[in-house]
C-alpha cells in the first residue's frame, strides 16, 4: 500500500532563517505531488505541484520554493523565512495519469515563525 | 474570489441524527468533487468523492449529493457518531487541466454530541 511521510511534525524557526520540509511517498511511482498551506481558520491553499522529477509549478507568488529531486520526494524550501510563513504545511500525492483519483495527505508540519 | 465555499463554519448535531454539510461552487469546469475529514494536527483524510456525471454517491454512513444546476454539493452522515467530530473540507477539481489541482473550501467544524 502507499504511504506518505512528512517531517518534521513541528518546527519553530526565527524570522530570516532558512527552511527545508521534506515529503516522501512510498508504494507508487510517478505520482503527482502537492504542497498546501493551511492558515489558521482557513482552507487549504495550493502552493506548488509537480507532475514529474524537476517539474515544479507555482500557484502563488511567495517566499517559498519547491523541488523534486527524485520521483517520490518533494521538498519545500525558503532562504529567509517571514512571519507570514507561519502555518500548517501539508504534502499530498495522487496517482499520476489517473482519472478522478483523490489526493492523499501527509500528517503535516506545524511551522511557527518567531 | 473563492470558487468553493462552505458557508457554515460550524455545525452541532446530536449523536444518531443526520449531519448535513454543504458546499457551493462557482466554476462550471469543475468535474470531480471530494470531501475530506480533518482532525487537529493531522492531515486531511479522504472520505468520499463524486464525479460530475453522477448526482449521488454512497459509502456506508456517508452520502454525497451533487446538484450541478445549483452548483451545490452536500455530505450526509447518517447516523452521526461522536468520532465524526472533525473539520470537513469539500474540494473540487478543474477538469480542463491535466493535473489534479484541488480547490478547497474553508471547512466546516462538525461537533457530534453524545
């Protein structure tokens, strides 16, 4: 069966520090991968998605970037964190090439910027 | 402009009764709709979905109804159980693209009282 792992579960970082959140998927190949952010009391906002290695699409202009160095690895990064980057970050995968397949989420990373 | 809206931030229901969660959308290109359930500090869990070619899909205690003319979908939970207490997100997919990008509503917090 397929599983998705995100780490760390929680992170407290000072303003201006770098960020690296990692997500890996097991049990499938060539998945579509997604990074979302959930701000307090709000829905999930799509940040980045990837349909293959090295292929990244950005949904909103922001202080973050994403990379996909391997088929089942998706990384969310920042060179300098802002206070507004605080939130709950979620990685998700879905079966690539599939029609009407749900996305499956990791357990998320709670990021607090001080 | 929010394309997927959940106008009720919260809902309280007695155990054993029906819970009805509502969702409205504006984009007529949406062709696949999903409901997710989320507990605090966890990622959303996929519950049930429906394709735009159907108007109803049932899975155990969960039924999703789609009214395309009204651009409205709803999730019925019968009977409701205390373990159903969580935040519920509806999501929709734009069928005109080649990825599974989902647009999420803001979420409805369901409380099922024993």
